[in-house]
C-alpha cells in the first residue's frame, strides 16, 4: 500500500488534524494517550496514530527528523 506524506504548514490545518485525532481516539482512550505523551511515547488506535520523533532512529523506516510529532490519519488532505 502506498502512503502519501503531507507536511502541514498552516496552523489551522494542524489544529484540525489534532482535533480529528482526538475525536477518533475518544474520551475512553484520552487519558491513556496523555499518559504515553508525558513520556514522549506515541499512541494510536487503528487507523490513527501520534508518534514522537524520538521513537525513530535516522535511517529507520518512518524517521521524520530529530524533533516533532507525526499525526497520521487515513485520507487526510
């Protein structure tokens, strides 16, 4: 399966993507996600995820740089 990667620069689009992420994980998983985030660990429920840059090493598939957060949602954009 081919995945397209979009780097979102517009602040309002970033906010919308995060809003959709939290809508999908829902209230039932919110505290679980926050618990992971405080330790710089990602959290996801298929098909959405939030991953921190420190979870990948250079050269590893999925690596997107030394800093940042990657929110993934299907068919966004």
